[in-house]
C-alpha cells in the first residue's frame, strides 16, 4: 500500500488512487455483505456467556429477599439486595438508589418528563410552563440523550468535548443563563469518544453554580465497569461529590446491567440524594406499583457484588477486546498513513469515535450502506442529528463476530478513502 | 344470632346489641391480628403454582423467536409470539398490540403523559397547553386510575356505576363538553364492583360522539380472563367495535399477566388501532429501546394461547373461589339479616364492593385497623379519594390464606356492625 498522505499527493496521483479505490469498492459491493456496526449491541458470545443467570432462582423459597416475596407487588424503589449491589458498584449509599426496570433510558426519560409535567424538587413550576428551556449537550454524544430533550422541545446547546470531558469554560459560562436547566454527561468511556472525564473536570462539574436552582445534571454512567483493554479504572461517587460541593440535589446518576448481563433484559438504577429519591418515588409511584423484582433478585444473586461483577466484565473484555483491536488495527494500517481521519483509542465502552475529513462523514456512510455495511447515521452524535463539520463517525464493533467485523472494517476503510478522494478532487 | 334488622329494633335493643358487639370487638382486638385485605394481591399458593414458567427457556437456542434473539436490543413494540398471544386473548389483531414491561399501569400512565406532553394522534396541541381538561371517572372505580389523572391536574367528573356499567345517559351528556377528554373503564369485573359491562353499554360507549376529537377511552381490561366462579365469560373486541362505530382511534385497551402469572414480573399489553400504535411507538421509542423480551418470550411459551391460558385461570379460580366464598358467606350470615349493608356478588375479578350505611365506611375501616385488619382506605374508590356518601368499602380477599381470611372477615363484620350501631344511636 502507498503510505504517502493524500495531502502530499498530486491531483494525478489522487485520480489514480481514486480509480484503484473505486475498483476495490465495486468489488466489495459485489460480495453482497450484510453487516451491522450501527449500535452498541453485545454479540451473541456475550449473551451465551451469561445464560447461567437464569439458573440462580429455583424453588419458591429462592424468591425471598429478606422478608420480601419478590414475586408479588410492592417495593417501588427496588429490593434490598439489588440496592446493595448497585450502591456497591456506584459507590453511593443504598438509600440513594432507585432500582428500575430493564432500561436506564426509561428512568432518564422519566426524570426529564417529570421535570416537564411536575417540576423537579427545587423547581418553581413544571418546565412545560416555562418558555425557552435549554440543555447543555457535550458533543459528540449519545443520540438517544439528545432525542429525549429534543422530544420535549428543549433547545440544545452543543458543548465541545475535550480529551478530559466537556469544555468546562464553556459550561460555566452557559450556566449563568437561568434557562439552562441541565446537562447530559457520560463520564466514563463517553459515548462515542470513549473518554474518561478527568478528576479536575468532574470536580468543576460538582462545584457548578448554575443560575437555575433546579439545574439537572444527567450523569449516565452507562460504562462504569466496562473496560475491554486493561484493568478496571475506578471512578468517583458523583452523588457524594455534589453533596460535598453544596449541590446535593443537582445530580441524577444512571446505570444498568444491559452490557453486563443482557441488553433489554437487565436491571437499571437511578441514584440521587435521598431527598431526590423520595421526591421522585412519590411521582413514580403514580405510574408503577413496582418494577420486575424477580429480575432484580436474579441479578443480585448472579452478580453478587462489585468485585464479582468486575470478574464477569473481564470475560466480556476477552470477547470485546479482540473486536476493538481489529477495528483499531485496521484503521492504523489502512487509514493513519493517509492523513484523512483521526480517532480515539478507548480502553472501554462500546464505540470508536472517528473524525473523517470535514464534509465526508455522510458520504462515507452512504457508501458503506450501499456496500451492505450499516453504521450509525452521520450526525447522530450531535444535537438535532446535525454535525456542523459532517465529520464524526461512531463505529460500534461489538455485535459482529471478529471475522465479519474484519470484512466490515475493510469496507469502511475503503469507503472512508473513496469519500476523501472525491472530496479532495472536487476542490 | 338475632336476625332482626337494626332498623326494626328499639333504641334499647340497639344499645344492648352495641354493648355485645363492643365486647366482641374488644375481645378480637386482644388477639393482636395482623391481616391484610387492602390490595388485589395474589396469594402465595397462586405464585407457587406458576413457578414452572421459569423452566420454559433453557438453551441459548430457546431464546430465538422467529429470527429474533430476544436477549438483545430491539423490537420496541414486542416480539411476534407475545403479540400473537395477547391478540388471541383480547380478540384483536397482532398489529394492534404493543407489548410492554411488567406493568400495564405504566402503559396507561404513558398514554396519559404523552397526551399532556405531546398530544394524542388527533390532538390540536398537547393537553398541558390546554386549560380545564376533564376526565370521566365511573365510580366506585380503581384508585390508581384516578391518581394518574389527578397527578396531571385533570378535573375528574364522577359518573355513577349501574349494574350494567357506567351510567351512559350521564356519559353522553358529559362528552358534549369539548374539555372532557376521556374516560376510565374496567369493562369486565370492574374494580371494585365486579360488574361486567353489558353489550348495550359497550355499544353505546363504542358509538359515543365526543365533542373532543382527541377523546381517550381508557379501557383497562385487567380481569379479562379472571373468573373465579363458573365458566369463562367471553367479551367483545373493543378495538373492532370502535372501528366499526366510526371511532377507530378513540380507544386504548390494556391488560397484563400480573394476575395470570406473577404480579410485578409479568408482561403488559396496550392494544389500539394501527394508527395509534404507530403514533405511540414513535413517542415511546424515545424513552425505551425495547422492553424485557426474555420475559415476553417466557410468557408466550408458558401460556401458549388463550385456550391454554384459560386452563391456567381455572387453577387460579380453584384457589381464589374459596376465598371469595368465605367473604360472601360471612356477609350473608352475619350482615345480610341486619340490613346495614349491601354488596355485589362478583364471579370474577379481585374484589367485593360493599356499601355500608352512609357515613360509616371510614369508621368501619378505622375500627378494622385498630384490630389489626388493613383494608383499602375508605373513599379510595372515588375521585380525589372522597366518597360523598362515606359508604363504599373495597374488600380484597385474594392475599390471605382462607383461615386468616376467615379471621379477618369476622373482624370486618363486627366493625361494620359496631360502626352502624354507633351511627344509629347517634341519630
């Protein structure tokens, strides 16, 4: 392979390269591939690995948690053993946990929805009765977060991501506006950048002094124990940090077992100050008598505690690591020398975030689609689905087996090159 | 026992009776009972009976439903086999079903919440932007329904219940008001009366011509297959009836397996026109990727179809029937001759609805509580928790074993008599 950067090549050389890449692309298209790198879905090997979770509850007696028969109604905020498990994992108090159903996204939506329909603990009125509500969206970020705020007509303000987390100078300036009501954060292995927020950034976040007294820090700790390369990286208890910083009720933290046991059949948790949990429990009690406590108990018995959960995560890493390595190796070999993209090198989470030549992300993904490789839509990682640079691409290598993944990445690299060449030659 | 009605007794006779009943009450109080007839919770024998539901899925291959691996993300509106099961039970089309999580109450709340935050399919604007929204509440009714509408600040209008369902003359008059946006219904074994809406009433409901074009008929078919005496009673498909009556998008129907398999660990369903399901799916897709499909498949494999589900309901009836009989027999023997209460004689559902002498319901339940028997709070069956007559009492006999139930009913009958005597002697 010719490893001279495209920027150092002549127009003729680029034209020759384009012809060669186009030919390769046409050949790949002929293969009739059907490959999916669009979402952070665990692969089948990961699902098969945890099947013994369904063996932990057998006799009717097994369904008792302390004095509670988990098969009947009750226990809105979760069963004791599930609270203990999540408090251990998140480093907060059991009283600060609210155990939900199978989807932490649903708990996040509930908090935002309640803010709009009923107001939060420190709201003067429901947000639906206030005009011009805004939310800070560090980007690139998680498309489903942005969809929630967008769905309620909230104006989203993009905050650039740095290598340590959100640009806090911009955040601290923005929160002077009392209409700025909150911020989305994925503090560990952020979606999609895979960045871990630095201690300094987290401290500045905990110490924020927003003009809005009902400012809502949405702390989605989706990948809190999700290393795929190397050892577990500890993270601070944001509930405690906010309390110590004089902002006890500012933060709601979320996590789930979707990528620990089974996506869509796991257990979710919301953690917040006891005052927030009491306030939200009152509102949530109108919509549900209790969540699936059988599944809560199954998880508590299976995962046991944080240490045991981390052992399981090592097994997931053994499956996921090679997939991420396949993507990163291919990018290093096929793309790095050409100077047409840069990307993060995450050690956990579910994504590789790549920035292509500005103006080529959409085209790259359209070419991928045509060749049978589905990726997350271009722009999805930005508020309103609009990447101002048309550059960011989220790669999700977790679902396909390694051999399929290698085929998919091969297609992706060719598409990236073809889109770059089209762009360079059009200038 | 003296079986002369209290109304036919002299003051002296009543005073003597009161002294005797008071003595009996004091004796019962000494027993230090702790009995619960407060909520429609299945008893332990019912829970133990369905434990084999956890044996139906074993190998990784078992988790495939058609081509779908139910252990991974996806299938927002439910898996095919769960849709087929509920369509069979409800008599609607599979395309008209949306399978949810463990709680149909949550789906009901979602529909009402979406009406407020986003509007329904035929709304001009979200309800939160309209002032003075009202909802029709046939009463006595289900307290949790009323709590949902109350939580959103909706004005609740009480509609009297007849022996055939809601008083339709009053309903048809009320819906001329365009601010009347909907109605709660429990069409089969209504909570708490245990009434089955007649065909005539159901037809009038389907043919309503509400002034509000986004009128929302909340059809909570919670007890659709829940006979405890006698054979299964068929019910009509309300989705089809509304369609034929020219109101295709007026109704949302709800059901769950909470009282078929496990309360709190079952599967819920929402059924509505395909247009409504498409509209709601778009809104629900913002809050959840998919519900617990493992539990959906477990239920589909375990319950199989309507016929097989009805066989299981016969086994529930064998446990529940004797409990209802114990309550109804005691009332017949101890209370009927005295003329101080009347009650329904349901053949299904989870409650016995009793009307005590006006002005004695609260006092009766306070006496029960003092003697260690917890009942649903007086007034709970009316909007805002206020029974204008202070008369209706909801008895929930399902949770305690028969022997405990007999003890609880004994206390209840004595309290009913004591409260009546206090009232009669105070006049």
